[in-house]
């Protein structure tokens, strides 16, 4: 028998995937052309009704599937293989130290290690890891990110994708995906940075250095909380509060009321984020201390947020445009692309994943 054949090599070559980010508020889809020069081929989003997805778990499968189906039918992506990511209580990402060296040895002992840290039955979760650093001298061992995700939830997402004719190939977690999006925009950056994705119901904070996440934390803050606060302060209905939050209003009195609520709420978020960064610093060396912040997620598109974060955190804060420096197909409107870029960060990070 031949040892290898070209066709086999081709088959084993990792293939590009479609990035599908199923958030609690909006489904986001991004497709890049394959090859090293990434060209944005498709970008789209679809709104979900409140309650369809709660804490990362699909509550109304029919509604979510219908929205995804419509979005995919409109976009007509050429890729069927999908990368998606999950989050919420059913996913655990933990930085741990293991007394092993090398991927193989870690893998062989992963279950024993995971049992110490995962608060679920090990038979109920998929586990994986990513090596952060190895210590060949000293007491040896490796620092790894341990990832455990409830099978029930992973399977739920996989079923959903299969239900609309897509093939789930990579299931990742938001933290790692965000780092991919950052790298897509800027390459491997030496300087440590804080990546903050503020969605509708949650925020993912990541500190990244040289292309590696070195700290990650999920926080229960987001745009939905802000819509509720606007609703309370103005007496508007939920839908009207959501609409004026996004599009603003010509009514000056109302506009002032809303901007006060935004500034107050963002102040609370900044405090939470400051606490997370301080906590990270207590166990980090100064060369890992972040020097800048990149904001993403739909809520990062709030007017004035960059400035408030910059002064509140004392770190220059900018929105992340994952499409930065990448070409886009000629039928994609440039203004639209730039306007949705921060919300598309996770979907873009997923879209550059390839699968075997
Ligand atoms: N232009 C805008 N200005 C302010 N807020 C916006 C804007 N566009 C969208 N949002 C808000 O962003 C949120 C949706 O963002 P995103 O798509 O990142 O969330 P999600 O991924 O669906 O949610 P999560 O990750 O929390 O489950 C909503 O709360 C929405 O109101
Ligand atoms: Mg999200």
C-alpha cells in the first residue's frame, strides 16, 4: 500500500469555515474567501426575540432555527462547514497548571485533571485544552486553558446548524474566538491588550499577549440591561427604548435623559472591568499589564463609549474592526461593513478557523 497520496493530502488540508455567532440578541454570519489573503465574501445578521436564547442555552429552537434559516437563505454563503462558539454557565474556561509536558501527555491525563475543576459530571461534558506555556526547567509541567462544555448544549447548537443544512465543524468558546478576531485585524501584537466584547446579555473580557489569551472572564453586563434602564427612566416600551438607544432621537429632552442613563450604566460597567483588570494584575508580571483596550460586540457601538472607557479605565480604548486591512467583495457596502464591524468580531474570529 502506498504511504501517502496527493488526494489524501488534499483531503487532510484544513478547509475554510463559515463563521456563525449565535448571540442572545443577534445571529451574526461572516464568510471569508479561503487562502492567505482574506476577502470578506458575506456578512449578515438576524435579530432574535427576547427569551429565545437564555444564558447560552437555546430555549426556543424553532424561532432560532427559522431566523438562522432566513439569514442563510438571504446570504447564500458558499461554505457549508461552520465554526460556531458557545458561552454561558454550561461552558468552563479555566487556566490551570498540570504536572505534564507535551500535548500527548496532557491529553492522556486530561480527564483526571478536569475532574478537579469541572463542577459537572465528566461524562456530561466535552473537554479540551490549549497549552499556554511549558516549564521544562524548575518544577516542570505546563499552564493550560482547560475548556469543558456540557454535551447537551454543544449538541443543541450542532443540531440547530444541521437543521438548516449546515455542518458544524468547530465549536469554540467566545474567549478564544475574540483573540482570533484581534489577530485577524492586527496580526500578532506584542503589547498586551484588553479585548472586551459587550453583547446583549453578557460581556467577555480577555487579556491577550503575543496572540495568546492570558486571562479571561465572563461578566453579566450588556445592552439588554441598558435597554431596561432606559425603559425605567423614560417610561418608554421595551421596543421603543431599544430603538432610541440604537438610533437616538430628535427629542432633545429625551435624548438627554437617555444619554444620562448610558453614562451612568457605562460607569458601572467600567467599575466591573477595572476590578477584573486589577484582579489579573495581582498575579501577573508588569510586562503582561495591558496598555490598551479594544471594544467589540453590538453594545460597543454606543456613541461616546470609547471616550468614556478611555478616561474611566485610564487605557486608550478603541472599537475593534476585525475587517481592518482585509478586502471585501465589491457588492458589500463599505459603510455598512464599517458600521457593523465591531458587532461582527466573534463571527469574524470564527470565520478564519479552518476545519479538517
Ligand atoms: N448601534 C448600536 N448602538 C448601541 N447598541 C447597539 C447598537 N447596535 C446593537 N446594539 C445592542 O447590542 C446588543 C447586541 O449585540 P451583540 O450582537 O454583540 O449581542 P449578542 O451576541 O446577540 O448577545 P450575547 O453575546 O450577550 O448573547 C443589543 O443589546 C443591541 O441593543
Ligand atoms: Mg455575543
